[in-house]
C-alpha cells in the first residue's frame, strides 16, 4: 500500500482534466461547465435500508462536517464511523449520502473495502480502477502502476464536489490512497476499527452506538406494522431490549415477524429470553446473522486477545476494569490494559470511561459461546478479585472493624489502595451493581464460602450509603450461604448486619428477631464478639419498642463483654449507645457521663467519625441545658468531619441536629434552612430519616402559619 506522503509531490501542478498517455501526464484544459457536462456522474451508492430509523445526532455531525467549518484547506471532509458489526454504520453513511446528494453534483462513489472479509481486504488498485472509470477515464487510460493511479485519481478529483463512501475499512493506509483532492468533497469511512492514523488527514471520529430505546422500538414497529406493534407495545419494548437495540438484530427480529403474520411479538420475545438460543434465533436463513457479524471480528483476533475476549465476558456484572480482566485471564495489569484497548479498537468492547469497559449484551453472548475450558475458574477468580478489592476499600473506610472473613489479614501493613476514606466509599458505591452480580453468581454456582464473604464485605457501603432493599435482599441470601457452609460465626455476623438494617428502618420487631438468632448462634459457637454485637442490637431494639430497662440491661451486658475482651472501640461504642438511651429517657446527667467517656476513648483512638457522632449527642445535651453556643460549637466540629466522609446520611445527621436545636430555641428560619439541606442530601435514600425530615419541615410550616 502506498502512503499518502509518498505520492504527494507527484501531483504538484496537475489540474482537473489531466489524463495519462504513454506513461506521461498530459494536460487537457476544458471550461469548467464543459468538463462537468462531458463527464459521467457516478451514482454508486447502494440503496438505503428499508427501515432506516433516526440517527439524528450522528446525522448532525455529518451535516456539520459537510458545511466545511472543520475541513482543512486542500483536504476533503473526512468522517470515520466506528462501531461493532451490525450497529448500522453502513446504513447511516449511505442514508446521509443519499439525502445529501444534491450537495455533491459531481457524484457519489462507493467501495466495500472488505476489511473483515474472508476473501481478504480490497487492495487499492481494485478500488481506484473502478473509481477512475466511473469518473470518465477511459479503461485503456487507467494506469497499471498504483502510484500513477493514485496520482491520476487525485488530479481528476481536484475541485470536484463528491461524496465518497468507503465501507468496512481495515487500515488508515487503505483509506489514504482513496481520498479525493478537494476540500469540497466529503469522505465517509465505516470501520469496526478505530483508525487513529486518519487523524493526520483531519478525520472526525464518530462512534455509532446501538439505537436509543424509542428509536429501536420505532424500527421494530415499522418492520411489523404499526397496528401490530401498538397491540403488543410492552412486548415490542422487551423485544427491542433483548435485541440490545442493535439494528441488525432488530431487523432480523422484525423480518421474522413480518414474514409470519400469525406470530405474536410475545412468541419471539419468549424465544429470545433464553440466552442459550438467542444468537441462533437472530438469523435469517444464514444470509443475515448477528452471530456471523461478530464472528468476522473475533476470527481476526490473535490467540491471546481472543482468550481475553472470551474470559473477560465471564464477568457477571454490567461493566468492569482492567483489574477484572487481569484476574479473569491471569495476565499482567499492563497486558490487560493493552488487551482491553485492543478489543475496544476493534469494536468488540465499549470503553465507557477511564478504565471502565462493557460488552454489548449480544457481543457478551457471542464471547461466551466460544469454547473455553477456563470459563468457570475465570468466574471464580473474578469473584475473588472483587472480594479482595472490596476488603481493601473497607479497611480504608472503617480501619479497625473486626471481620470474620480472613482476607483483611492479608493486607495488614500493605499500602492503601485508595487515597482517602471518601474515595474508597465512592468506589464502593460505584461498584454496587458489580458486587451484587458477583454475589448472586456465587450463590447460583454454589460457591457459598465466597458468597458469605462478599456479603460481609458489603457492610461498609451499606452503613455509609443505606441501600436498604439491596442490604436486606443480599443478607438473606448470605445468611443461607453461611448456614450451608456450617459457619456459625459467619451466620451470626450476617444476622447482626441484617438486624442493623432493620434498626435503621425502625422495624424493631424484625431487628429483635434477627439479633436474638445471632446471639444464640454466637453463644453456641463460643463467639463473644458477635454475642456482644447481638446484645447491643437487642438493647437498641428494646429502646425502639419502649422498654428502656431491657435496653439498658442488654447494653450493659454487651459493655461487660467488650471490657473483658479489652476492645477499646467496642467499650466506647457501648458507652455511646447507653448515653443515647439515657438521653432519650430524660436522664441527662447519667447520659453525659457515658457520652464523655465514649468521646474520650474515640479521641484517643483517632476515630474521628465515631467521635463526631458522639459530639452530636453531646450537643443535644447542651441544647437541652440551655448551652446553645457550646452545642453549636460541637456541631461545627462534627460537621467538619462528617461532611467529608462521602456519606449523605452522616452529613445529614449533623444538619438535622443544627435544625432541631435552632427550632427549639426559636430560630425557625435557620431550622428550615438546615433541615431543607439535610432533606436534599437524603433525596435518594428511602427510610425513616427522610420521613422524619418531611415531618419536621411540615411542623415548621404549621408553626409559621400559626
């Protein structure tokens, strides 16, 4: 192939109308209009697809490029449309070229460059010869040598207004020799590859994605007929989703329905719901096949890249990082990063952010359909990678928390994986869909030992971000997994964690039931630490149910265990809980003693989060005693810590205290400001805290109206 630079100097001084005679370039000077009238106008575009739908955003990019606002002097407009096989790149390019043919009176050229064809990519002379003949060069005047063909093509296209569609390109070099020499022309290139080399030619890069949901449904409706689609609209939506909104899949599904007028949309949906047969059903007689479209890209991969493609697809979650690929394929981080970039470059993988990738649903099915004996071990390695990485994040969020799982012991003294507690919390929250997918996969595959450990490792995220439905659902499954492992300590721990969710939700009967089961299990196992946690939670449940004596009794027993075990943080937490119960019972003097003890211990442990939470309780004590200034100073210190943890709930706790103290001392305007800010922070969190804020604000409104 000839690079553009190798022939650039040969066209100097050549003008439109040049032809080749006896191996030399001779000049034929014709008036511009006479030249246009004398030359045939090529109309090589294939017909537009029957049900082309929308693509307004991509069309707008092509329109912008066609205006010439981004075209460099002397270069044609150049747009590279990239995306996986079957996403509709060719349909988009052809539809735009047909709609805009009046902009290009000198014609439209089209060539399939066969980038992924089994017959091999088209060679430049196979395309240039037909292009030259279409532009009026007599067959016997078409040069034999490629360099002369390139020169003649560029001289022939000087000043012309052409639209050129180069379909299925394999490389930048393959495209360069086919670029006309006219800034008034536009070249549309389609490829599964990111042809970075075309940047030097001023290319605009456009990634063609699957259709938006509404447009995918529209394409199906146009295929099967609006009346039929309207009658089963929910199923049409489901069918569009099962097709991954990929035009080729939508077209196949639509064609199957159109050719079988007695079939319902629901029937095709039922067929495609089975993942094992989805790809095979998305084909029409072997002529049009979603699987075949992906096969072409897959078969071109080198062996190691093909293996990464297969094994990375085993990740059960919606997206993944290079770390997941490293674990799945057992390769180095650098090789994983390079491999994922290479898969994205050939449109078998979507790059959706820094170190964030995902498979299109149908591409994932295709990857999993390829045989690989290492499939199940890869899934296990992925699950373990998440467990280890979650644990390292958790050690940053709550460093001195006791964990039943042993993974944390492997990282004692290891460098921190995250720069701050807030960064760790943000990462944990961003990965929740992946955590749940890995957890549910472990349960489904009977990997109970992995399942309960992942469940335990969800604690820090749930405490900080309060995803209550996921918290409860995951822990019910985790408890069953621990029981199947006959791990009584783990089961007790997970029941304590579930009981805490019920306490937060003020479901005190449920909290008491789970905590009592946890206590019994802990006693049976001789596990004093879980017994203490269960007793603490039984105390808080009793308080919620109005039994203060029982609450103080349970908490006192828990305090004794923590003292016996010599766990300073545990002792401080029990003093804090006892102080809060006493405050609620109006026994302020006793409450102050316990709360100050807790604050002193937390300060000595450099546990700023727990100390800040105790400061909130001490501020309420000060407020009740009329020491408003001191209360506000305590809240200022608490806010400084809790607002930077990455937890809306902890931040809101301080604001609620500000609001309630302001309200109790007559500053209703400040109270509304604080409580409204807290409510805004809690908008995405369901539960009693938000209900309480709505009630407080409603009471303020009532007080203002009175």
